[in-house]
């Protein structure tokens, strides 16, 4: 590839290489093949960083710097954006964010339905008593903005951002009741959204297959999205159904986008269940039509044919009304258990029945227990445990929820590999791990998480870009950087150019690869050489430096300094 000959046009006027003054940079990344995030053809260039900012890009052979990195034969790109991250607790445990940093992720975007604020006292008590697993922490915040600041004060390697969760908003006002809010309650819910937007939330995120989010009707979602839209925010959703009700659920998201006049995104786009795989083509066609209509509809995905959630996803929402304790109590009742078992096997159910989508308990892998006494079952399928116990799998699932006093983390094999390739080829789809940022040590070893937490981004670049050539590398980088940054309306993020924050990843496109498997998930990806966050090096020669320069990245409603 040829070195760019338009350097002076790309440099800040005070930093033109070869002109009268010698710039004094903190760092120059030399001779890398630059994939600048635009999706355009790569080019060989040098990149200069001063403080937290990229200040020059071009031919800087005559320039000096305090330190340099030789990136010859390596790719240099903007830091990757994880559009669906569950690192909200893992970063409290370990701020290094190892599994993501080692894949080039520099921004974790959280808030799929649940967010770490706003929290009232009842929510705080429940979080500490019931929802916390191996990672224990005091809740030293109330609002979403306070939580994000709390992370930075503790020290984190990646940047963080968050949607405010529609579920969290609902629980603040309605608890776990299956009813519509009164007009006054809806006003309160909208006020909480507005507060979160002013604190820097990116918009409203919903996760509608789970109770109590399932109890929200479309009008409620439109009202919350409108409140976010007043500040330029978007609506993003784990839609109400990804299986039998996929098309109807997509239509609901499009209705919210249209009626609230906001951009909207489908979380982890998929067609779940073999009998629904063919619907993906209809989904793509419908989103393309909505986009042609002028609606700003996008999606994100992870690069695996299995999802991960809990056993709550295989039981009807009515049995979970009132919250976790009420759910567990009901599962002791023989009549209720019989009804739950019957509805789990109803192929016409009006809820997103993951039991049906899985097709068999052999396709449900148990990966996360709260109680030590049950951890010997980690890595076994629900079918295997049912056989060990000599009872039907449906009853085994109910018993495990009671015994572990948790939803029990699972992996569900419900998707088509061909559909993964089809989604990767779509230009309006970005990428998210739908997982935490882990390390193969400490409390993280108590569970067997989905391998996407260690390999989602490297798998895209290694398997689907280099090996299968589904999309070219420059397009993959665009979809990991400037596309999500534009959708989220981020300022000075998602591209390489003068004035942008120095979130930079240097990787070897010939060797980048994921190693995590469903059987052995705690394995880092390899092939990422260097990573910088806000100008500070957090990965050097493939190893974490221990630096924790991560910041809060605020949404469009934020009125403070960026």
C-alpha cells in the first residue's frame, strides 16, 4: 500500500510534518496501515498523539515524539465500541476490563433494559440481597450518572457509557406489578428518563422478554422514548420476541421509533428457534423498508449461534410477577408447577418462549450458579441434570431456580450459523458482546460464561473477515467504530483523525483470533498488540499495562464539559 500523500491536508495547522516547526508529540504510531473508521480504503500513515487527543495523521517522518511504536505491517484503527456490554458489575470487580481490552474494545455501552441507576432504596436492598452473585459491592450511588462517575473514580481501563433501562425506570415507580402506570406515574417515569438523559444517558433501553419489562405496553415505551428524544437520545431494545413473535415484535420497535420520532436499534438481532430461522430475511426486508421510509432503524449482533440468559426465559411472565421471591414461592405450588410446565410446551404462547426456541433441553447448557453446592452442575445440559435426577426437564428447571435461589445462568443453542453470516453482511449492523469484561482468575472462574465475553470481536475479524471474507476489513472496522459512534451521537469518538480522542487499537489482521469455546470460555483472544484509551496505553505487546484511564462518555443530553 502507498503512503498517503495528502498529509498536510490531514494535519492540524500547528503540526504539519516537514514544515517550519518540529512538533513535540507524546507518541507517534509509525508506518501502520490505517483503517480510520470511515470504511474507505486503508492507507499507510503515522499517527501523532498529544495528551488524550490525536493531533496529526500523515507522513510524520521528520517529527519527534517522547515515544514511538513501530506499526509496520499492522492495522491501526479507532478503538472498538461494544454496543451491548454487561460489564457494569465486572468492572467493579476488576477495572482492567481484560477480556475486552485484549480484543481492542475501548468503550463499553451498557443499559440493556436494566441500568445501574436510578435506584430507590427498595431496589438497592433487593440488589444487595438477591441480585448480586459472586461479585459483591456496596451501592454507593443512586442515579445513573453517579454510578458512571463511581466507576471512573474506582479506576477502569475502558471508557463507559449507558442507556437508562426502561425496566429500571418501571421498577422505581411500579415495582414488579403487571399493570399499566397511571398518568401521574407515567409522568414520574418520564421525569426519571429526563434526569438520566441530563446526566449523560444515551437514550432508553428495553428488554421486553423479561418480567417486569414484559408488562409494559407499547404506549408506555413510546412515552419513555419521547422523553429521551427531547434530548436527542435513541430507543434500543431487546424486542418482545425473537422467536415465534419475531415479526410482530419488530413492528412494535418500528412503531416506537415512528411515534416517538427517535432512532431505534434492535439489540442482538436474531431469529431464534429452527422453525423461525427463515424469518430473518423478512426482518431484514422490513427494516430496509422502514429505513427507506426515513426511520433511523439499526441493529447490533454477536458472532455466535447461541444466546445466554437465565431459566426465567423459559417460564411464562405471569409466574414471575412480583419479583424473584414471588416467582420462587409460586414454584413450590404443585398446581402452578403443572400450569407452568403446560405453558412451557405451548407452541402458541404469546410470550418469547425460549424453551420452544431451544427445541430440546439438550440445547440448554447450565453455566452459572450462585450456590457452591450446585456448581458441580456447571457445564452440564438441562437434559443431563434431568436424567441424573430422574424427573422431567421442566420440573428440573423449576427445582434449580428454587434450590439456587436465582434465575440460573444458561446458554441456549437456538440460532443458525448461516444467519450469522447473513447479519454480518448487513451495513447497518454493529457489534456487541452481550457479556461482561472478564479475566481467567478470581471470582470469574466460578462460572462458565458464554465465550462471546472473550471472543466476540476477535471472532468477527479472524473468522468472518480474514477466513471467510464476508466483509472486507475496512468495513468491519467501520461497523465497530464510526457506525455505532454515529448512532449514539458520540462526540470525538469512533474515528482516527485530528481532534478525536486517542482511543486506538493496533492489531495484526493476519493473526487475530478468538480462543474461547463453550467448554473452555476463559481464554483470551490474541492478535491485538497495543491499545490506547484517551491517549494512555492499556495494552502493550498483548499484555495489560495496568493503566486505568477510562472515562464516562456522555450522551447528547449532557450539558457539561466533554
